[in-house]
């Protein structure tokens, strides 16, 4: 049997190029595109994605909504809105954890086997990388401990620094489990 840590892979690169069942979009509340990974996903998916997103009525912070992938290799995009970091006292950790849980719930509802996540809230939203990586890994491992259709999760890093933070979080989690 494959352990949960082995089902999580850290990749460095362009999330829009991955041929997985779904990619996660670190979106803004409007779901109508923006900068960073959000803008890249909208550009790669084409105008059909924007048209579908216009009908969704936006998305609350910590929630998630699914659309088709259109011109992306991934047939689905799961949009989630991470919190803007303001120091951690305004519920940011709870909201970020909710992003992962809500995306994973949608993945299960859609029967997905492979999903890729960006570093939610770690770009212009300013979430500290180490804290965000630990939350991501914790939520993924908790998900794998229950009923799931997922076989593989890719944590996609936009830089070597992000990839290293994810790898540290995975090692620290494995160390805690062994100790």
C-alpha cells in the first residue's frame, strides 16, 4: 500500500502544463482572472473559462468551485480563494486550511484521481511560505487518512524556494509521524 507521503509529489514548474484530472486555481473572489497563477490559468484555458466563471457568482474566501478546463490539459479547474495574510490573527490559517479541504471535497465529488495545487495565498496575498506549506501538507495527509478517490497530489512550486518549503513540510510531517 502506498503511504500518504508517497502520494504527494513536489514539482517545480508551470501548473497549466500538467495532464492531471484537475488543477487548482489560486483565484480572487470574483473568479474573473487576475495575476500570478490565476492569470496564467485563465490565459491557458482560453476565453471559455472566463465565460463559465462569470456565471458562478464569485467565490468566498476559503471556499472552492469547479469549472471545465477548456484548453488546458487538465479537464477540470478547481478555483479556491485563499486569505490575504495580515499577520495571522484574522483567521488566515483556518481559511487556508479550508481552501485545501474544499478543493479535496470537490475532487472526491468529481471522482478525480490526480490533482495539482499551487502555493495558495503565497504570491501577492503574502502568506508566509513555511506556514502555508505546513498547512497544505497537513490537510493533504488528513485527507488521505480518510475515504478518497485521489491517488496522486502534486504540489506545484513556482520557484525553487517554494519547492524547498513543500519538501521541508513533508519531511517534518514524516518525522512527526515516526516520533
